[in-house]
């Protein structure tokens, strides 16, 4: 009986630890999805990939210093920013992750790490852009009755 209980506790602990999200999360942002997406694009640039529902954006690849990578064939390590708009209604949470990919033996790239230290300043820039966008809103012109 003790072995079964210990096994269940270990399994439950493993389950909870696997649900951890990485990156930096901006909590309760007040803008709508389209306005949030505009603010994110103003910071990360034109996205390389956008999900079907428009809530996940992947930046273009860049190097360790933040410069865009032009020729991929000579690069051993590349970074990209992954921004996810979380929640089904306002206020939304925004998750910012910086993904680190290394070249594998086949010549392709493999996800090896997530860099939270690089994600924090990007998240702060997004927060400032969201606040600036909130200040520039015109409530009367943005109001749609139907």
C-alpha cells in the first residue's frame, strides 16, 4: 500500500512539474487582441509565423546580439521570440519566450533552450508599447455601436 501511495505522489508531482510555463508573462493587459498584436509587431518586427487565430507570433531569427540573421547556412545558434496572447476574453495575458535553437548534426536546427533573461526586456518593451497604445486610444472614434 505504501508503494502504491508513493508511486501516486511521484506521478502527481511529475505531472505538476511538467505543466510549468516558461518565459515572461504580462498579466491582465487591457487592450483587445488586434491592438495587442499591433503593439507586439511594433516591438518584434514583422512576424515570421502567425498562428491561425492570430494569437501566436514568432519573430524572425536573430543572433545572440539581436541582429537579424540574413544567411542561415553559416549560423550555429539562432534565437527567435515567441509571443502568445492567452485568455478567451479581456484582460489578456501575454507570454513572451525567447527560443534558442542549435544546429544539429544533420544540418537542421533543434530547440535547445529558452532564455528568460532575453525575454524580460522584450516583455518590458511590449508592456510600454501597450501602455502607449492605451494612451493614444480615442474612445469616441473607436466606439462601434453595431
